[in-house]
C-alpha cells in the first residue's frame, strides 16, 4: 500500500502508458494515429501523461487539512442515512440536490472567516517555486483528471462492461458535485481569499469592487470528496492513496489562496454526500 503513495503511483502509471503508446505507435500506421487524434479530444490519461506531476507537498504539510477532510466522513454518513430513510435508493437528482444543499452549514461568521483569511495570508508568505508548481498542477488536474486516472487504473483489473459503467457513474458524481457546489456558491456569495486580498494572487488581476468568484463551498473539494468516496467503495484497499491525493488537492487551494479552510470542509462534506448518493443509486451502496 505504502509503495503506491506519494508521487510513485502517478509516475508509474504514466510510465506504463508511455510504453504502451510507443508500442501502439509502432504497430499502427501514422495516418491512423493522426485521424484518431483529430477526432478525439485527449482524455484524463493523455492529459496527465502530457503534463506529469511535479514534486507534490509533503505529508507534514497536508496533514492538518487531510484530518479535517476525513472528519467530514462521520457527519456525511449520519446525514445520508436520513436521506435513504426518507427516499430509499432510487435516483432523484433534483430532490437530492435540494436536500444536499440544505445539509451544508451556512458560511462562518465574518470574524471567523477573517481569521481564516489571515491563515491563508500567512501561508502565502511561505510559498516556494516548488510549492507553486505543485499547487498549479493540482489546481489544473484536481477537479477531474486525477480521479478519472485512478478509476482507469481500477478498470484494468475488471471486465470491460462493469468498468464502462463505473466510468459513467464517476462522471455523473463529478458533474453533480460541480452543479451543487456552483449553486451553493452563487447563493452564499463568499468571495475567494484572493478577491478579499488581491495581493495574494496578483496574476488574477481582480477588478476593484469585484465580488466574485465565490468560494464557499470549494468545487475542488466537492469533486475530490465525491471521487474519493466513490473510488474507495470500489477499491477499499486503495482508500488511503485516494485520501492522500485529496489532501494534496485541498492544501493546494489554501496554498494559492483559492479558498479558506471552511470552504474546503464544507465542500468535502457535500462531496461525501454526493459520493454516497451515487454509490447507492447505482447499487454499490455502502449503507
């Protein structure tokens, strides 16, 4: 298990994919490769192969946010039991969306959010070139690509039909995570840290008086949690790896002032609920 943690797993997969790509290239005419690439957009596997991960954050750096994210699991389990008691296991995305939105706590009071902003400002002073490179990669690939690549790895070990179904299910969970987190962000209107303090991300060029983008709850956190919950149920012995990567993604959002901690914990709770929902309505349910 530990051998799969950290950067070893992504690089190993990418190396294998690169070898496979070379082998296929030898066997297939160049015109076939050109026609295929022209018709099909690169998927998660290809995108990460083209942009392999840099050195990521240390376990010590991500430990605190990782623990806070993991703590949402107990809350989500208790809440989701209420959903199934009332609605059973039938898919009803509209009803679930309304219910899930009602379960997410209101944003913290201004005083608490200001204290969280100060934490992000302090963290920004410690940034390094290596850290910024890691955070940029995690921001780019942490919404979907990483989780789709993990599932690709799982699917190599199962028959094609279940693997295709699970790919569609993960896609549905990620899509629902984006929908609900976007709706909550638009409702609660909590400006991102770099909007409150433009000096945190000068390259963003925030216009004076701008209100958004809004950051509560975090879309990255919601999608990551939904994916971790879903993937861990399919392959429980890999759950530690998935949780580690989630913590990497979440820490990157603090590191580059995209979010404060409450944005991330709210997003994780929401994502856990979405993951449970997708597992249940597709027959993989943990409950």
